[in-house]
């Protein structure tokens, strides 16, 4: 009989034999984050829809990909629209404002998050409908040196996880005056060509014409390729700020490439935007590992003061795929220290011995199935146990155990109370 219950499209199970690389990668992310003094924040998996659906937002994420639902009128509560979080920045800033972290912490407040996100998009390699995202936000000040430090953190994590062949693509969207002038220039330019562009670009033209430059359908259309360049509309202040970001990257020895078509996929970015890209040809469409940028008008949207922030995020699934393809070998979860074989009527003695080993910091498993000694030794071999502890009826009655290494004939008999010390002495 076939199993009719399967994971929903765009989701997947992470089985126990795959968890080692996840634990190793997550450990690396946390350790590098700690070096930069970023602290973890955990926000709800769902928020009020208006947290993500900001008025006039032209991003595909908001317009096409969100999982939203309405609650029933019950428990004395009105019906509300909620959304499974499609990204981590909005919830993090909502929490930053709600808890007035800007007033109780030294600025900038450095935060990171790690957890599942949800987007209803077409599943493909490295991109699922439920995916795991790591991201950081540095909140409260605006500094080109801070921009460079955030980029450096992203580069350090990605390289530490095993992706060595990367480059930074970077651009500036300028300040408010720069973007206002550029938006008008794009509207004037695209107006006679709008019928040559896809339906989504018609919407983007009205909401935010910069989004047309990021179109996945018309990205190679000559109309888009020949569009005005944002660099021609930057104010002197925006140019000077961007120059300082680039100088700071150079001072850190970080290679970068200015990409004047890079605008990123979210509407709230201002000034610096960037991506960290795998330069291995085999990476193909999965080449973009990480993306982020600065935002000047996001914190006050949720009721906080007018403060600036900068952050980035990456999908952990894509990160792991690229790291493995590049040959990185992740550490597996901790191996089995001791497998406990029981023979005859030993009662709960094997279980007690296992618990004593665990409380001493050693991993242990007990055979609970009555079977032959040979069969139990095979289980020990399959599990890769470093030691085998054998307890028969006589040993159980005398408070002793037999101890041996797999593959060796010699075994020793020790008092149960000396087992931990004996194993530690054999290491």
C-alpha cells in the first residue's frame, strides 16, 4: 500500500542523518555572530499582515508570495488578517520598536535571527516554500563603516561555512532626493515602452519603477538594459557616502564589484544594497548566496523614532548546497561513546549504567531487545560505538561490567563505579 501522505509541495523533511551538517552550519553562524557581538532574537512565525504588507509595496514577496489567513471572531476577539512571516527583517524591527530597544540599548543594536520563513513561490533548487533563513540587523545609526562591517560579517560566515569562492556585488540607491529624481527619470523612459514589458512590470511602473530593473522576465530585454543609470541621479551626499563604504571595504581587504543594476527585491532599501555571490560556474542560478542593504524609513513605520538600519539574510538550504558542492565536509553530530549489551536477566542494571555514563557526559545506548551476543555486537558496529559495555547476570549481581573496544578481542572487567574513570583513561 503506497503512502498517500506526503510533504506539501515546496517543503521537505530533514532526516536525522542529514542533521549533522545543519547543526554544524548553525553552530558556525552563531559563533561568528558572537564575534561581531550580534545577539539572537526570536519573533513569532506569524504576524499581522500589515507588518509585511506596507502601503504601496511593489515587491513580488508582498504582492504574490505571502501566505495570509483570517482568524475567526471568537474568544471575544475580532477577525484579523495574519501572515506567515516571509522574511525576518519586518518582525525584528517590529520587536525593536515594540520593546523600545532603541531606548534601553547602546546603538547600534546588533541582532540576528535564524528560523523558518514561508513564501508561496515556484519551488526550485535551493528555494522552497518553507525555508530556513539566517539574517542580521544593525539598528540605530547610519555609518558607511557600519555598512562595511555588516558586509564583512556576511562574507565571514559564508566562508566559514565552506563557500570560499565568493565576491561582493554592491550598489547604492541613494537618498530620498536621489531616488525621487531617478524614479521620475525611469517613468519618463519606460512610458513609451511599457507595452513591451511583462504584466508585473506594468504594476511595478506605477508602484516603484526601480523594481522593473530587477524583473526576472524582462531582465535581459534591451529596453531594460538601456534604462537610465541611477548613478547619474545621485546627490553629492549620496555619492560621498557610497565612496566611503567602498573605501571601508577596501581597507578590510574585501573584493567587490559595483553593479549599477543591483536594486534588491524589497522596497524599503536606501543607499547601500549588496549581494554576496558564489563565483563558481557550477552555481548557476543559485549563485546569489546572500543579499541585503540599508533602510532609512523602516523603523519609524512601526512606531519607533527616525533611525536607520542595515541588514542581510540568506537561505540556509542554498548555503548548505553550495558548501557541499564546493567540497566542504561538515562535522557530524556527536558519535556514540558506549553501546551497552545485556545478556540474561539483568533487569534495569543496563539502563542504570547508561544513565551514569550520560550524567558523566558520555553518550550511551542500551540494547532493549532479547537477542544473541553476536547480533548485539553487529548493532554496536553499525552504530559506530567507541566502546562496548557487556552486562550479564553475574556482572549485574556483582556490580561489575565487561568493557572492550569494537574489533578487539581483549576485554576487561571493572567495577561499575569505576567504569567512567576507566573509559576516560582509555581515551
